[in-house]
C-alpha cells in the first residue's frame, strides 16, 4: 500500500500540508503548476501580511524552507491530469517537464488556492480597463512591495486615494453572494502602508459594512483611523468617470442618505476571492464535489472542515472557500493529519487481516 500523500498546490496551504506530513513521519509528493513555490501571495507580489504587517516574502521563505526534507518530493511545473483508484491506492497521472508519469499515493490533499476576482466582469462602472489609475488590491500590493505607490498614468504620488470594498463579493448579480472575508482587512492594511509611505496623501475607504473578525478590529481597523487618519465612508459607488485627468466617483453616502460625487487621483478596487482554475480542473479530475460557488465542497462542516465527498481526499486553504492565512495554515495541518491517518489506518487494517 502506498504510504505517500499527494499534495496538489505549492502555495501556503500546500507547503504547510507537505511539511506537516513529513513532521509526523509521512511522505509527501508536492506538485505545483508554476516554476516556483509560494502560490498566490508570491504570484501577486504580496507586500505585508494582514494584520501584523510582517513581510510576506519572509513568511513564504519560511514555508518554502519547510519542504526541504528527504520525505518530501517537490515537483514544479507539474499538474495532475488523471486519477483513478481509491483511498489507500490512488493512481495519479502527473504531467511535467519530462512528460507524463504515473504515481501511486495513499491519500490526496487539494491545496489549489483561489484567484482574484476580475473587476472587468462587474460591468464597466468601475472603469478598470478604461482608466489606468483604477487598480486592484493585488496591483497595490505589487507597488507597496516595491515601497513605491504612484499613479500609473503619471508616475507621480497621488494626493488622494479611495478604496472601494466588496468588488466581486456579496453580489447576487454575479452569483458571488459570499463575503471574501479578508478584503476589509487587506484594504485597511494597505491604507496604513500608503499613509506610511505618503504622509500627505489622503486615503478613503468606501464600504457596505466593514467586516473585521477576531483581533483585526483592534489590530488594523482602529489604528488605521486613529493613528493614520484613514477616513471610512459608508456608501455605494455606482460609477467612475474620467474628469480633468482625475477620477470622478459617483454614488451615495448611505449614512447621510445623499448623493456622492468626489474626485480622486487613484481608486483601489477591493476584489474578492474566486475558485482558481486549478481548483475547478482538479475537482473534475479527482471526482470531488464543488459547492454552488465552485469551491471544493466539505460536507462534514463545521466539525470536519477538510474532508471531501471522496474518502482519502482532503482539502486545505482557499480551495475550500475564502480563507485568511491563519485559517489556511490551520486547515493544512488538519488535512495532513487526516491524510496520513487514513493511509496508516488502512495499513493497520490490512495487517490485522493477514495475521
């Protein structure tokens, strides 16, 4: 019986799952479609982590170092293209630089992550493809990781910046009725970073409701206002148009119940999470169910957040829905334990039968 656990995806969830499998004495085969490990935080050039502002790249370096282990076989530029069998002996086809290979594994952990919502889908009221100074949270992260925040149209620092929350989340028209969980916190974190870089720049956050869970309320929401003078405005933005080289935001101040028109130099769209293409593809290949939004379904929730409908296949991180990094790492450890436990449990059962 194969003792190896296949981990699909080399982002934070996959890296932690593989490390945890090796730590408890198992063997992991970690596959990643990209040429480097790190997943979306690396691909999108995350600057600092929410909420404690630690370096994202330093955190990823720690996770990457954790899979340098003789019990972990890491294969980059590799995807899963076929699967048959059942718990205890899954036969998987891997396609990589050397072509196709067949591997037998005892269990599988899916850690295929998420993708950022494309704001061009939400009509063109936000002008993401029309105005260069309308950017997304990942676009802002890339600039902040370079310690430089400027208007793409001019290369000059902005005098004022607005964040618009819930772009691609909590939207029934799109079918994304869920909250993406981290966007409010990430916007507040980025607002603080902008104010640190550009003390004379005014920063505004336009929101439906600010959703700060756990300790985030005191760690980033109140400091953004009290220490960095970020202005939060409860309102709905309905249109963005160019005016005299700047951006005119139109909408409604829902607290005051009156129309809203303000000029901004830059606008940051707080885009939510959607299932990655890899998540959708892997679900079909492995025969595991997806929920109505396309994420991997976990029918045992809330007591079992990592099991899928197929015995021996588990899920960790944002492949199962919007997650922050703390949730992701916690799920990865649980999925690793369940996967190794499934393999060892079957091995013990077979050993007992042969006695």
